[in-house]
């Protein structure tokens, strides 16, 4: 196992009616920015529950943080935070709102051009504290230090990470999933699944705890994921929601190598063609697994056996079948897995490669083995 330092400061309030905990979770002396997205929270009762919980707090609102939050929109909130002297940000939404708020929190305290935090890895030295009410289980952003923000003007989608933007608390009420459109349920399950794969499917360092945790999360998503569309009960939602948080809260990735090449290509697809984040991952991951099958052989065989119960045949046959099963799982949760299903064709290959090159993504993955040439093969095989 590799050396690691692990901490996760987010206090999780999980379950039915937990939104009421906001009253005590945020100090009344703080001036709160209540930030949300396109308004779904006004149609499903979440907004009202928040207003009830914060009726004695000093609150200003900012709405309109869009899916794949933009620098352009979030900078408007930065102005508001500065003008109003906001000293706590409550993010209410999915990954986009949470990530947008992380950037707002860091940018409001940043000296210089905040885009540099994303484009040049400029160090974040402080941030406005953040709390979260999660409305879409998917990204794990509610209890991690990362955020992904796009600049519309240049079609750049970049990530940054800082302990200063790690949420202080997160409220996870699985009932919020009852109003999620099917497309977002699908996205959440696939994103969580791929997060586990990015930290699990690398090379073996004998991180047995991490491996078994990861396999448990994958099996839970495979078992419960398809159920969220029909025989839904509270436990199905709870298990999917908790899996998504656990998939990217730092635990399973500690002490093991991490990949993230599928995400690297995926972010470029979203930036250029507007596909949802998880849609891009479902297209790329199966072909990434196949292209990297030699480097990842031990883990692929382990994945085939422990997750899909594939124990016979040559190594190549087992790997092929495990990849097929993975793609079938995506399809079982109503996800498309090819560019052509989004009316995208060969034209994407060179455009994406140019964009990857422009962003220096020329040696991705746990062993920096995903070169531009191999990315090209992966993308071309995913049409
Ligand atoms: O804007 P609102 O009204 O909130 O509607 C949203 C949005 O249209 C809607 N929605 C959310 N909760 C709902 C709901 N509709 C009805 N009922 C509810 N309870 O769903 C739509 C999509 O929301 P979004 O936040 O964009 O989805 P998701 O959580 O999948 O987040 C995706 C973003 O997170 C980034 C992605 O790149 C993308 O920008 N990621 C963040 C990561 C992180 N911070 O660690 C890691 C991930 O790999 C990912 O990159
Ligand atoms: Zn993701």
C-alpha cells in the first residue's frame, strides 16, 4: 500500500427530514449565501424546508448556477459575496451547484484573477466556509475538496482542489431523489460507478481494504442502481446516495494509485459537445479498459472475478466479458455508451485530440500511459 494522509471534515447528516438540522448547523452570526441552480428546489419542497430551517438566519440568495457551472455565472456570485459581506455559503443542488460554490468561496478570497485557480493551479490560501444540501447523488462533491468549472468563452473545463473548499457539513436526504428526472438518476449512478473504477482499476499495491470497499460500492450500485427507476423504496435511494458519496470522499482512493484518464477525456467531451458529465464517462470507460488491458491486467481479472463472478476462460476472454458486463450495466441504468447515439461521428476524434493536446493531457492515467495516440484509439473505438 502507498503512504497516505487521510482526513474528511464533512459532517454528514443522512436521512429523512435532515434538512431541519440546518438551523443548528449554521451559526446565526453568519451571513449566509443560499446558492442554487435552475430552480428545481422550488418545485420539490426543498427550498421551503430550507427557508423554514433558516428563518432566523441572515440570508441572501443567488440562483442560476447552471449544469457544468461556468466561470461567467459564478463570478457574479463572487461580486455578491464581496458586496454583502457573506461569510458562509450554503450550496443546494447537485455537483454543479456545489462545485460552483466551491469556486465562489475560493474566488471571493483570492488576490488576483480567480480563473488562475483553475487554469494555472494558483494556490488557494483561504475560502468562505461552505455547507451543502445535496439534491442529486453523483459526484461526491458534497464531501470532497474538488470542483470543476468551465469557461464558456474558451470552452475550457478545468478542475481544482483545496482543503479550504471542503464542505463543513452535508445534508443527505434520499427523498430528494424522488423528483430527479430519469436522466439525472442515470447520470448519478454511472458517475459514482466510474469514480470507483478510476481509483480501483489501476495496478495492484495490496490495498486490500480499499479494493474490498471499492468492490462493495460497485456491487451495491449494480444491485440497487437499476431499481431506482421502478421498485423504489427508501432503502434503494439511501444505498445509491451513500454509495455515490463514498465513491469520491477520499476513502477508497487513499493509499492506492489513481487513474482519472476517463474523466480527463470526458471533461473535454462536455466542454466541446455539451454532453452530460456521466454520459461522457459511459462512452469512454469501456474502451479505456480495453485499450489499457495489458497495464491493468491484474486488476481487470480481479474485477471480473469479484464483481462479475467471471472465473473461467483465458485472461483476454475474462477481461472482454467483464468489459461487456460493464457496458451492459450502463445500458441497464438507461445510459447510452457510444458517440453515435448522440449523433456525433468521426469529426470528434481530431477535435478532441487537439483539445487534449492544448490542455497538456498527453500522458494521463496511473502510469502516465494514456498518450495522445492511445486517447485517439480509445475515442475512435467509442464512435
Ligand atoms: O439546476 P437545478 O434546478 O438544481 O437542476 C438540476 C440540473 O438541471 C437537476 N436536479 C438536481 N437535483 C434535482 C434536480 N432536478 C429535480 N430534482 C432534484 N432533486 O439536475 C440537473 C443536473 O445537475 P448537476 O448538478 O449538473 O448534476 P451532477 O450532480 O451530475 O453534477 C455534474 C457536475 O459535477 C462535476 C461534473 O463535471 C459536472 O460539472 N463533477 C464534480 C466532481 C467533484 N466536485 O468531485 C467530480 C465529478 O467527476 C464531476 O466532474
Ligand atoms: Zn465524475
